[in-house]
C-alpha cells in the first residue's frame, strides 16, 4: 500500500529528506488523529430513541460506535432474547478487545453454531487467531450451503489470499464479477450498505488478482461509486464504507483521499482497529511518528496485546532503524502465532535492516514453506534494503515480489522507484509502465511516469565523471558551468575519502520545484533544493521564477550532495545518517552560518545538544522547529571534532568499519577507543570551548549593546574613523555576528579602504547562499586594485550563486577579456546572448 507521499518509505532515508516528509504528512493527517487517541475517555455516545428503547439495539449501536465494553454491560441486562443476535453482538464486542477465545466459544455454542452469519464470524475469529486453514474449511461449507452469501464469498477469498491460496481466492472473488452488470443495470436495487460495501471490496480484489483494471476501465468509478452510495445514500451512518473507501484510495496511492475517508470513519467509530491500523501505516510511510504512535496507543487502549498493534509497532521501530526493538515486538506476535506470514516477513525485514543476509534468508525460507507463492514478505525485506540504499539486494527482493504477485502494483512501484534512485531510468520506465497497465489510476505511478517522460526529453552534457541532465529550453545556461565545476571538485572530494564512485554520477536539474519534488519523493512538494540517492543527484534550477525556489549557490549544493555520493560509495551505503550529513557540510568549506550561531550557543549552554542516539532522528523526527538545523550543525561539529582530535585518517577508518556492516557503538569503540557516552562527554566539553569566545554571555552581551549604540551614533554623526574603532571592538567581542562585518564594510567604502573592505565582504560572502551582491562587490574592488585573478574568481562565484544574473556575467566577461582568457570571454558573451533572448521571451522565466 503506497500513497503519493509514501514513496518516502523507500526513499526518504536515502535522500535525507524525511524531515520535510514529516511536514507534508502533518498537513495531510488531521490533528485529532494525533491527540484524542491518547485519551482514555471517549465522548458521550448519542443514540436515537428508537435504538435506546431496546437493550438489544442499544448494545448493537454501542458496538457499532466502538463502545465495546459498554455493549457487554448492556447485554448483561438482557434476561433473554434471540440467541443468534445476542451472540453476534457480543462477539462483535469481544473481538476488538482481543477476547477471541470467549468469542469463539459463544459462536460455537450448539444453539447458534449452524447459522451462516455465526459461521462466517467464527471463521473470521479463527483467522485472527492464526487458524486460517480451519477458517477456510468452514467458509467453504458456508458458500456451498449458501451460494448467494456475499460475506461468505468475500471472507473465503480474503483468508485464502492471506494464506497464499491464490487460486482459491480468485475462485471465491469470482462470485463478485456479475455484480458489475447488475450495478450498471440498476444500482438502486441495492438497499444494504453493508452488502454494497462488501461487494465493492470483493470486486476490487477480484479485479486486482485477475489484472482486470486495464481491460475494465469503468471498474475504478464503479467501485468508488459503491462505497459512496453505501455511506452517502443508503446509510449515512455506515462508517465501514468510509474505511473500505480509504483502503481503496490508499492502495491506489491517493493518500489525501484515504485520510479524509478515515477521518469520517472515526466520527462513527473512533476505536475501529482496522481504521487505526491503516492510519498508522499511512503515517509511518511518510514518517509522521506522532500519528503512528497515537494509532498504536489507540489500538493498545482497546486491546493491550493486539496483534495489529504489535505489527504496527514493529513497522514503526523498523522505520526508526531500531531492528532489535522491532524484533522484540514481532516476536510477541510469533509467540502467539508462529505461522503468521506477515510477522515472519517483518522478522526477515529486521534481519535485512542489519544486513544479516543468512538470517534473512532463513526466515524467508520459513515463509516459503508456509506459502511458496508469498510476495509480501519479500516486499517488506526489499523496502528495508531499499531504505538503506542497498540497491542490488533490494532489487533482487523486489523482483521476487513482482514475479510472485505480477498483479501487485506496490512491488512494481517500489522497484521502479529503486531504479530511479540508482539512475536506471530505462529500467524504471519499463517497470512503471507495467504498473500503470495494471493500475491506470495509481497516483505515484502516474507521477513517476510523467517525470520519466520529462527526463527522456532532457538534454545532457557528459564529462569524464558526470552526466548533467537539464531542460535545454528553460535552463540553457546549465551546461556552460556545471560540468566544468564538477570536474574541478572531483579530485579533491574523492581524494579526501580515498573513494571514487564506481559509475558516473548523474546530475538532474529540474526546471520547476514540483518536478524536482516528484523526482525525489513521488509527490509534488518538498522543502529543499537538492538531494542525493547515491548515483543520482537531483536539484531544482537555481533561478528566479514562480515555480522555483530562487537563486542559490548551486556549486556549494553540488559539492555537498556529491560528498554524499562519495561517502555512500565508501561505505557501500551503510553510513550513519548524521555522519554523511556532517561530512557533507564539512566539505562545503564554509564557516558556521550566521543563523546557526545563537542556536548552537543556546544548545551548548542549556545542555540541549543531541546525544548520538537521538542525532539522526532529530533530522527525521524533530521536536522543535530548530531541531533539524541544529542536527546539521551538530553533525558538522562532530566531524570537525573528530578530525581535530584524531585526524582525518580516523574518519577514513570509521567509513571502512561502516562498510563492513559494523554497528555505530562498535565503530566508536574500535576506531576512537571510546564508548558513545565517553565520546559524547568529550565532545560536549569541546563545544563549550567553541562557544566561550563568541560573546553571547551576559557580560559580553551587555557590553555589545553599549558599543553598538555608540557605533550607530558615530555613523549617524559621520565620524567614520571613530566608528570603525568601535565596530572593530564589537567584531572582536562577538566575532561570529553578521552586524559588525556589515557595518565595517559600509564604513570602509566611505573611508576608501579597499583591502579592509574586501576582508569584511569576504566574511559576508562566505555565508551568503542566495545573494551574489557580496561576490560582485569583492570582484569589482579587486579589479580596481589591479588584482584581476582574485577579481575573476569572485566574479565566477557571483555567477555560481545566480547564473541568470546578466550583471555577473558582464563582470566576468570583462575580467576574462582583461586577463586574456578568450575562451572564458567567449563563453560569457554566449551566455549573455542566451539571457538576452530569455528576457525577451514572455513565456520563459526572467531574472
């Protein structure tokens, strides 16, 4: 089951974008799914008078609304009545509470056991208890005796499918095919919301297992129409139709619609375990752990030992890269149900997450004994391997899932995404086209196919180590600079880590931010400008425009992302997330950003830095708005601390240990000679020394404010020389503050002191990611000082920050001409002509 955002299940960790994923999902999932589920009490239930007048009907209403314990209490007040109705209501209350033995005993009583409805419910309970073969046998008897049983055929198909008896499932679901003509003939002949909902579910499974959607295009609307009629016309209170619709939407990757349906279902029954489980899965697939935790807690409030709750908990722990804890959770399921195939698949996934190939294979062998055609366990393993960027291993598992369940778009979408991440777009296109044939209405498949179609139209420029893909119509400037820059940094970045990528790195530059977002997540929104999946680096075009994120220093972004490519290659994609991010920021060769300074100072002095255990999850599961930026800054600091105290060779040794599959605690002990806690103690002490001279303590801050007031007054009175003296005191007092550099730069302009001016401007430029004003000014000052080489270097950096700025190109062209760089001058004239043509075209973004 995937949704537009749920492509993150396989991609977010690979991209380092799970933090933005959480933003997106919080917008999609209503807050009431995160907060009220944690309460023990439920709002008072209002039932109509005609229901409360009968204790039996009151109990039925309470069960339907999720008040299971209340219903049992109400039933105790009934001295006598229809034993079958009482048995059905009572077991409907006992089942979600996990009291299956009691429910089974009631449904097996001699007075009720021969009723078909009782038998169907008995089979369902048997299946929940892991006794699926008995359930199938019983349902076989039901449909043989009651050939028109809608519920009997559906549950026979459902449980047969669960145990891998696909032929039996298809045969059972075939019962629903004639309803297509009946519905199209006269949908008004259907008057039961429950029957219509079950028919819709059965038709969907029949169509899926028989790959009927491509040849029965109206089926999509027919099935959704059934759910809509059930809850909108026949019975507006019939919330199970909303759950069925949510499952259908989620299976077709329409998360937004699925969440809306679940939200409406919760109004009818806030304690439906099926709804809670589905919402938890959707939340997990897009890294919204708060909503997932709430769903788990909600399930456990109903049944503390719930199989569904432990399954969901296992998936949550896997998502958080806690395989040992996940194993403990799933083993609780297997202790009760040793043959539970989903649980065995998750157990295999916990081993895969630790790259325990032998153990993974052993568990999958158990699955194959139970179900030789199983695909779901292999999908769970594939997704964990894919999340760790173990592309060949993951692809092998995905292919088994596809071969065993060729009708299943989920496995094909996962494999298609894997191919796009590893730069194998042709293979991705083949797989996703096949998925689209099976399910023409799948959102994620459609998004990726549109993206791949656009990629096929991109122009490309190939160099010795890179292939740059770009839209020649909207971004014709890209090939003039990207390839040369990338080749210029290749020796230093690869040399730094003694690792060259095994294949050429793909750089894909997308003309719009939406297209970039689909490339990285499957959804047209994500709040960043660059991402690396290893071989592929994707970024949005660095220019102004309503569909972009404006100019930015693309060279710095590419150096950061290419560092990911190199460190991933050095570790066979087994590097800790904080480690690859810290090394990537270190490779930017930039000082601490202005906005990081007060944040780091406060974190250090208030003991708010993250421990190593929590650092990676500060990227993915932030508790405060600053947590992500703090995680980047702290990861950078840790890498700096290691290099300063142990040397760069230690970084290389750590990478080598991670490549061997070593766990982080072992790497720290073996390479640094310290436990994680010992390392943290030393690191935290080091950070206090780092911030000691920043000038943010109380005494320094008071002095800072006094001097700033003096400095501003001197500027206002035009006493520039004295103002310089004051602002230099401020700069010394608080060297990591932007303001004194800005004020001194302005003063040096007035005093005509060019060398002092560029010294200050360089400090401002080094931290300017989106504005090339400082680079251009530095270039012109150096030019006027006769230092043309330096002037040219900064003019080029001005172009790097904003490649669509004609002023920067004219500056660089003039300098190239002065220094005799005829090739460079010719390039700039060529680019200026392109920019002039772009500015005259109303349909093209203009700088």
